């Protein structure tokens, strides 16, 4: 039997066991949509039962477990089965069948836990997955697979499997762009190190926390691990819904909220927001992409000076932070307002460089690719040595983000390399144009992309959606931009859409929007 020491905090098992011993009767997880609440003791016991059930099925340490579900308590228990050496593989429920087959085969998943609404999707592909031995239903009453409820009949005792910090905890797949998704290796040490960032959000054992991303996104899974480490209460909503979030804040007195900028903009701008009491909010964290300055200002006006930002990526979570105190400074000292456009400064222990295309450092203030080196950087991609070598060449994580550093050390994201627009030989940062458009009182969301141009290679195009109850014409928006941007940066065309396409974590899908205009064209730089 593996021994646990209260002095150890090397693995997720150590963290989980510690929380169960210190806070046994405190509520750990709440699923408000079905009323379930589990204490820390119950959460630990249920995870033990799951581990023992899996071992009883013949699975062993190191085996991978797929999860195809919305945000339900069982999701966290499956991820926590890493205490017996199992590794979770979260599955985006918007995956196409070919992508689902690819990820399950690439990861070598031996079992997949599936919610009833996704039964048909998994049944359609299961015979194409080589290593798959078990399908386990999280709900419903299927006749062709065992249920999670049956797993809960196994022993509640610790499974007794020795786990160390370098053991695999999970494989999280990136969203594919031009190729199939890549599996990001997550070890116990990576997650435990991330949870030590808890103090940046001032999470305590009386905190009530809600993350709005889906659990297949690394940000929310890590955030919930952080909540558990601190003895806080984690709330789970199956899917992001503005009114459900506002009602939950009101009813449960949520103290910590986390989500993508697009989610927070929708909360801020919802016409019924003032009807809800959101005064309990102590911290609103945003990550995934920079938030437009005007949107931050409106958010602070709506919810108070409680915002803070984290910047990183699946391959390296938590690299920089713009603290709540810095947000407050920016809105009270006009000379500091510019830092709201930044992603803050590197965290302690994180080194950063800004480099040119030859990986040579650029002068301070000049744009270049952002590189990081820290303990939170992954060791590589699953079964992809060439891609790993390219990602980590020279011992630095290459983010693919173009950024600059100001005289005070604040980091600014200029754009994604792939989102830079080159028109007539001039580099145009889509983020800069979007920042101007977000200042328009009618604009709710916007995306700026490059579209084909015979004369210039690319033209700047803006696609916007409008706030409920506020109107604006294309001509008004173009005039607004023209008055605030240099001639070559202003949009040559604007379209108004009812809603911009987004992925499940709230990121606007520029790639999908570009495809409409680039079909049949080659991208040329003039």
C-alpha cells in the first residue's frame, strides 16, 4: 500500500488526500442544475470507488481514460483517478467523428466515460478505436455498457497504487488548425505547480468558485484542481449560459468567477444583469485571449475592481498575470491606464524573451515572438517528437504570439502570428483594429481578418455583432474606425452578423471566418 505524508505535495493524490483530511465535511463540488453536492470526504471516497472499479476491470496504472461529457461532478472524479495512476483524456464534444477517432487512437484510450447525450456519437466510432475495451455510461440506462453508478459499488478504500510527480496525469489535445490535434502531456508535477498559483486569485477555503469554460479545456480543469487544493467549493454548470451564471452568483454568493473575455462581455452587457446581486464577487479572472480595454472598463463598472488576467497556453499554463491591484491602479491613475491592454508581467520563476524570426532577441519595445521558460512548461507532445522539438527549440517555449515589452516590464500581445494582416507590405495587427471597434457603443463582439485583394494582397475586413437594443449601420462603424486609425489600418469593409462563431471555450473562430473569403484564393503578400 502506498503511503501518504501530509508533508508531501508532489502529486494530485497528495493534494486530494490532504484536502479530504483537513476539510472532510466541507462541500467540495456543487452541481446546481441537478442539486448534487459532495463533501471533500465524499469526493475522495467516490474517486477511490472509481479507481477500484477500474482496477477490477483489469485496467492498470498508466492506462488512459477518455471523457466525453459536459461539466458534471463525475468529470472531476475521473480526472482525479490519477491518484491510482490513470490518465484522463478530455474530449471536446464538438469534435467531428474523424477527430474523435484520431484522439482516442493516438492516446490509446482503454476506456471512455460518456454522457447519455453522446451515446450515439461514441457508438458510431467505437469499432474504429483499436485499444478501447470499455465504454462506461455516466447517466441513462443503456443495455450495451456498464454505468458509473455500478462503479460506485466498489470499495471506498484507497486503491494503494504508488504515484510519483513524474507520472502521467492526463493528455489534453489542442484544437486542430491545419492538422489533427496534438496531445499535450500533463504530469502530476505540472498540475501541482499550477495549483500553487492559487494566491494570485486569493482563493481561500471559504471561496465559492465558478469556472465558465468547459472541463475539456485545460484552464477550467486546472482551475478546479486549484479550488480543491485550497478547500474551496467548486460549482459546475453543464454549459455556459448567461442567465444561469448571473442567477448562480446571486443565489450562491459566488466569490470567484473565471472565463473567456467573450463570456465576460456577455455577462456585462446582458440587459437583465442589474437585476442580480453580484456584490459577492471578489475575483473575476479572464484568460484565453486579451480582453479589449473598453470591455474591461465596462466590466469593472458593472462588477467592481475585481478583475485579474492570466496568460498562457495549453503547453504552458500561467506564464504572466495582470493582478487585481494593477487593474485598480489602471482605472484610478490615467497615466497607468495603458496597462489594461497588457497581459501583465511574467510570474516569479518564469523567464521570457521577445525574438525575431531567427530567435534573436529584439530591442525592448519592438515586436517579436514571445518565448517562455518556466516549471509550468510541458515536456512535450504525445508521440510527436518533431513537433515537440520545434515547440521547445533552444529550450524555450515558442508561443506563436507576437508581443512587445514596455519600459515597465508589461507584456503586450500584438497579435497571433497567423492573425497578422499584411496589406501593401504593411503589417497590421488585427488586435489593434479590434480594440478601436470595441470602443464603439453598439459593438458587442468583433473580429478583424485579412481578405483577398488583387491590389494589396490583403484588405482589412471587420465583422461585428451588436449589443441588444442598440443599432448601428455599416457606414457609421466604418466612419468611427476611420477617425481613429491610420488609413492603411482602417477596415475596407464591415459586415454585421447576428453572432460571431466561437469554440466551446469562447474564442472567436477567425480561421472559420477567413475560410469563407479565401476559398479558391492563394494568400499572397504584396
